[in-house]
C-alpha cells in the first residue's frame, strides 16, 4: 500500500480553490511527495518564483502540464512550435520529470484524423529536437477516444508508443507516455502496451476514477475508489514494467471536488490514494 509520500498532486485537482503556492504548501503540510503544476498556475505565480519555491521544498515535480496542441492552427506554425519550446523551457526551470503532451484533436474544419496524427508526429519531432538539447523528457498522454475530435487524436498507448518508436527508435527515454488510468483503463491492449513501454517509456502515471454514470465528459472525474477503474491492478502492471515514480492524482470535478475545502480534498487523496492504489 503506497504512503502519501508516493503521491503527487496535479494542480488541476484543486484548481478552483488554490494557487500554485497554496498547492505547494498544501502538499508539504499533508506529506504528499510531489506536485505537477499546470502552466496557467505556473504563469500566475511566475516561472522563476515557482522554481524557487519548489526548490525550497522536498517535493518532486512529476510533470508539467501541458504542451502539445499541434493541430490548433492547422499546420506547424512558428507560433505552435515556439509555444512548445517555451513549455520545454519551463519544465526545465522547475525541474519537472517530464513535459506532458496533450497533442491536439482535429484541425478546424477537418475530418481527417490520419492527417491530424501525422501533424502531431511531425510536431513532436520538432519539439523533441529541442527537448534533447536541454534534457527534458516528453510524455505523450493518450486521451480517451471521446476527446479525439477536440483534444487529442492519439487515443491509445499503442498509438503513443508507435510515435515514440518512430522518433526515438533507440528507446533513450527522452520521449515516452503519461499513462492516465482515466483515459486508458478500457483498452483491451493496455496490459501488453504497458509491458511494451517498459521503464524507459513510462514517464508518468496519473490516477482518478471513472464514475458510472459520468455526467460530464470533461469535468466529472471521480476520486479514487468511487468508480469502476481497477487502479491498483493498473498500478501493479506499470510498476512491474519498471515504473518507480509517484502516483499523480489529477481530478477534474466541477460539481464535487472543486467545490470542497482543499484540505479536505488532500486528506481524501491521502486516504484513497493509499487504499485504492
């Protein structure tokens, strides 16, 4: 059973209640071992100031959310590529273990998902050239297929790992996957693709739960143990494959957890994170 020190707080979980400084202080106060900022919170606090505050704690930075969105302008414009370079730089400044990529869905007006996936692979290749220079690993996060149109056209671990193998055939660990149970729990190939990823490609592990019923496809995620995902089973599989990082809790919950006292949220994360995972 993991201890709170094996948990990491993704700031999305209390995004409506706390700023980044409050998230950091909350993690320290509750004995949570890591933090994963979103870039909006990072920019609010200032990147340099955030890096200083984090450095003054013992918190691990399990990831920075997020880069990607390669399809946003329909092509790999300088704006898209430069924004991803900025994200890589920010990840380096705060000592993040990886930059998490939500790659983008269909371009506006397009129905060609194959073209979108190629655009994503090309864009990741450009970003990877820069990431290699400053040694920031890139973690592709496959999203549930319900987001293929607007958020991420990479929807399975297999698709993400195919891109990794194409861009980094030696398996150096500079590019891999963020395995979020919310997005991949349903995949019949999940076990085999976790094994395929192995230690070098498993860069992040995100947990929450899938509620039945789910009332909103974006902001109705569940606290661990409240839904139907076999979180413990998936964690055991990623650890057997070589992942030894923290379990990062990322919950979008507009009508429940975003409405609660954030210290109550962290207490529940500690309790559920240690039991359900």
